[in-house]
């Protein structure tokens, strides 16, 4: 059975559809709405389909024993819980992000790390949800996102195949998308294991399979598309040298523009695997081929083009 498609907003995602490209802003905004808007601008300029943020309730996501650990930050030395609060965007910020993305014709959504964050995001009518790799075994959170009825993208980094199987069995495959991922930041190319895209496609042939990458460089993401990824997600930054845990594993805006443009080139180049004689080959055929049996016996090539001597006649 071939892959089904899932609708995210007005986009359809699945085999045979254009690759759905997500710019992961995550927490690379460092708590700044102004920086978040610049990253949205970059994603729109590059031609991405969507941007994704992360949403947490720090008090629920940070274990209590880590709250008082001190951390050096751009805002001075802070308790870890205060740092996590500092980089969270608030309701007014997300209201402006919602308006700003609509103005730029970009979808936006978030990976929610706790149930209260799902309730928070629901007020913005997101086109889908993302379950981060760290949340793959958090079945109550997965079920909470499922109860919204929205599509769910599930990342599979830092997980065993048995854990992936259990989580998918728990949430079902309806309106589900699965992203192959390796949760190392940045990820060495030797750990990417891109053939897992094909493994996941074979295991869940009715589910769109994609790729969430954390490597440096672009070539391996293009390879993921060539291997059949129906959607891709890459972290985006204004400067990989900026402060923040995900910046070094992110793509700058110029790179994002190249990434999207070449994904579209790859889509066009893949074809359907049926051998055809293209019109652009005819002049080279006349000039270079010494023996041309199709022209001698009037055989009809499979694409319906009939060759008679020096004439090219279309049968359509």
C-alpha cells in the first residue's frame, strides 16, 4: 500500500506531494519577540511552508531538583528555572507571532512539552502539533495532543524501535506523521542513519515519513529528500555563533534559502521511474547515434513520440 497524505493547513503532505519544509525556530529566539520575527522573515524569504516554536511550562518540564542549579546566561548568572522562564515567549508574544505569520502566509505551530502548553496553543488554532523526540514516551502528553483532533508529527530521536512501536500503537496512525531524527546537537554525519527513512516507510507504509535534522551542512538533508522524506525540519538561526543550545546545529538564512531551492530541484528531478525518450534528446540522438532501429522500423517509444526519419511526430 502506498503512503496516504495528511493535510496540514492547506498543504497536503505525503508521497507524491511537494516536500513540506518546516523552519524550526524552537527557542533560538532567546526569549525575544523581535528576534523571533526576524527568523519568521527569513523562513518566509526562503520559501518554507511553516515555522515551528517550542512551548513549555517550566515548572512542569524542569525537574524540581534542577531548579536551583546556577547557569551563566546573557542575562547574568541565573537559577536554571529562572533561565527557562526567561526564554519562554508569553501570550502577547504568540498573539503577535500568530498575526505576523498570517501576514506572511506562513503556517506556524509548536512542539508542546506538557499538557498545559497544549491548552495554551489551542487558542491559536494550530494546523498540527509536534511531539519532540524527548516526548516520544510521554504517552499522556501524546494522548492530550491527539484529543485535539489535529495532525501529530512525532520525532523519533533518542528512541529505540520498540519505544517507537509502543508509542505509535498507543496513539494510532490516523493523521500521524513520523520524523526520523538523531538527537545529537550538532549531529555527526556518521550518526544520521538516513536509511531509517526507508525502514520507517516500509514499517508504516500509510504514514507520511519525514526527517528532522540537527547536523551541520545541507547535503544530508537533500539526501533525506532523495530517500523519500515527505517533510523536512531544520533549526534556523540568524547566526550559528549566537548564544543558545541549538544555534550551532541550525541553518542560517542564506543556507535555508539554498536548502529549500534545492529541495524543489530534487522534487522535479526524481520523475516516476518510467523510461521515456524526451524531446530534448532528439537532436543528440540524430547527431550521435550510429544505429537508430526505432527510426528504421517506425517503432513507437513508450512516451508516444514517433520518429520518422528526421521528423518528430507526437501521437498525443
